[in-house]
C-alpha cells in the first residue's frame, strides 16, 4: 500500500499533463526548445522549491495508523518529498528532482529536459514527451502554481478523485 501511495504522489509532484509522441506510433518525438529567452521567460530563471500542495478534497496519505485526512497534502509529505525542485536555466535546460540531503532521499533522481514559457503555459520536453502546464504566477513573481484533477490512493486503499494545486517558490 505504501508503495502505491508513493507512486501516486510522485506522479502528482511532476504534474501529469502529458501529451507524448514516440517513434512506436509513427510520430516524431518533439524537439528540444531552443533560442533566446524572451522577457516573460526571464522570471523563471533559478531554482523553485515545492512549497505547497493543496487538495480540494481531504485525503489521508500518511502511514501513521490514524485516520486523519487533510486538504494539506504537503504537510503529509516526508522531508524528502517536500524537497522537490525545478531549476530553470537560461540555456533552456531544466532539472526536476529532490534534494539528497534528507533521510530517504539517497536514491532520489534528477531528470533533465528543455523548457519554454509562452504566456501562462510552461512547456517541458523530456524523453520524447511534451508536457504543457498552465501556470499562474504570484503578483511578485516569486511563486508559481499549477492545478489539475488527480486520482489519489489513500493509505487505507480508498481512491479519491480531486483537484490539487501545486505551488513552487523561487529560492533567493
């Protein structure tokens, strides 16, 4: 059960809004994003740390033996899961990963791809997959959020369909 909940949470963190193309179905893989950044894209340069995950429905994903559902999924995460980050570089390369400075993060993986921000849509290309995520920036552009509808498997096995908002905060 714990593994099932972790797999679901890993999918949540990455924001699964995926359109994929592979050579297997006759389609070409999307190319990496290239070119100079425009003024709108400059605000993404830097490292953004996961700072909030809020669910419309209360869920219980903790393995603590108690029935204690909450809308605050972030509070139910381990330190390792909370350490999820995006780093966006000016050369259009991004990394998505977790800090390895917490217990349980020793095997954390960092993935890399290319990125582009068009208006309020963040495009990410990695492993022949294109993700288009609708993002909303805070007024001071130090936080961005994205939302979607997800299926969460709770620790007790209940399945909950709910809207979830992920927020990332720019590190100084």
